[in-house]
């Protein structure tokens, strides 16, 4: 539950789906599809005010000279003005800016479950140190690995040729596989 006054929440995303319900006041939601990432001019990934990366552009007064691609993001934006009793569903990874207008505003959020320790965002941050700065040829090879083991539609079946007991981290999704992967990563990163 969020209780406050007239305020602006910078354009950010949530890692899980979100249902936002207005109890009191009026709010404007401006949503951007995930495909607009490069047009949102996202600020630092690790030094953020609220934990999530945020766009550097104010959608109410965009500086298009400094952020020219933001005009394209606005062409794809969806705007919803909500009052008491209204709700909006925000899909996971959709960027959204929220502005509340009244002296008293109350919003209740319901998020689908998610866990930061296994988030794709955490994996991407690790890829910055492990993959991004490799020579182009090596980066291309690792792209193939990522596609094969993570992004390809058949990635969940790449270990079908192995006996189930030998699949290890490539096994079917389960709490025990998640624990095994976490332990592997902790060991690989030198954490004890």
C-alpha cells in the first residue's frame, strides 16, 4: 500500500506482473512496452534511488534535444488516468511512469511472485563482467551458448539425451534444481 501526496515516480519496470488499484486520489500511468528500452535512456543500473533502473526522461516535459529517441518511445506509450476504484494491470517488464495529483493518494499494489536472487536482471549484470567485454569472436560464441541453453525455444530440452540423474543444472525446473544452481554459482563466484 502506498500512501502519499502529489508525486511523480520515475519511469521504471517491475520484474513481475503488477495490479495497481487506486483507493484514493487520481493517478496517471504512462506505460511503455519492453521493446522501447533503447528509447527510454535508462540511467545507472546499480546506483538507483528505489532499486530499479529508471529512465532519465520526464515524460511530462521531455528534453527531446538531449533525448531525441524518446519521441519514438512516446509513440508506443499507453496512458491511463485512474481514480478511486480503478485498477490497471501492468505486465512484467513493462516500463511505467506514475504521477499522483491529489493531496492524499492511496494505491494498493499486488505483484506476482518473483525472486531477485534468480532474476534475469541479476544474470544480465553478471554478463556485463563475464561476456560484454570479450573479443567479438568469443562474444559471438557465447551468444550461441546463451541461445542454445537459455533463449532457444527448445532450450528446456537440450539435455534430453542425458539420463535424468545426470542432467544437473540442465534438468527440469524445480526448487532442487534452483538450489543446485545457486550453490554452483556461489562456489564459482568464490562465496563461502
